[in-house]
């Protein structure tokens, strides 16, 4: 992780352009600009580990950060993805708890780092930030509930189908999903061999086409049926 210096005006402009801080007062944005810093992470670099102290909040400027849950036996599962404009790491600061997950860069990324004491000051002095944090927490709890339901009630194929359909909805180029089999395994709690077997079965059935790190969905209705039949 490397630190990058930037003019205060550039930082203020960036902070004011993202949802997390767009409604903060001008004085608050200037304080954040003076107190925080930009950092670069290379693809695969760890930002923090599960159980590390919660010392900062982070705002993604570019790239992709995976939030990863690690089990005692060494397995890991990606439970969230952070993209440009997303903020994360704030809950550990507010709850005074250690990190409950790890964070790793899935691509070359740039983040703005907000120190703990400055974030707490902003939270107390800026009502708009407090409201936003409540909204973000509610959204993440809803996502967590959906994920837990999938793990509890859906089998491996239905879990994988649900994730592919969710990712396809997020892509600008509808029909395509850009993700590796390893990442699919991490995000569904499955082993890579199970993912490869399911994709191979669906490819032979004509539901999708797989390429290097990319999947073209041809039969969305068939994938939706895997989930719906199990939830009846």
C-alpha cells in the first residue's frame, strides 16, 4: 500500500462528488481533506485482516475491494464488494470493535482513508452523515439477510445461479458477467470444483457460454427456475 499526496482542492472536489460526503458542510470537507489521505493498493493486496483494530474508514475512489469473511479452518467467503463511491470500515469505528472481516483489493485500487477520530467528529457534528450511515447499515443488513437465507435454504446450484443473476444485473453490458470461477466459489461458499461442475452442466444445456473470466448468460429463465423451484 502506497500513500499519494494530492492538493487539498482535488480532495475536497472528490469528497463532495460522492454520496457519502456530498451533504457535508464546506468546513467539514476541508477538515477531511487535511486529515485524510489517498492510498494505492495493488491487485491482491490486503487492506486489513479480520480481527485488526478498526482505526480508519475508507472511501473507494477507483478499483474494487472485496470484503471477506474468514473461517477458523482457513476457508473464506466474499460477502460484499466495494466499488467507486462506496464507503466501508465505519461500523467497526462506531461499535469500537475489531474488524469482523478482511478487505482485499481485487484490482488496482485507490482509496481515501479517514482516521478514526476525524470520522467520529464528523459523525457527531454532521447530521447528514449520521443519517447516511443508518441508511447504509439498513441496506447491508437486508443484503446480509438475503445471503443468510441463500446459504440456509438454497443448494449449491441455486446459490450459484442467484449470484450469476445478481452480477448480471449489475453489469452495464447485460448478459455478461465478468468473474473468475475462484471468485464465484469465494462468493457462494462453495469449492471451485463444484462451481466448475455446475457451469459445465449449464454450458452443455445451452444456458450460458463460459470464457476466460467471463460468462455470457443465454437462458436467464432457466437459472431463475433453479432458485424458484427450491423456494416453493
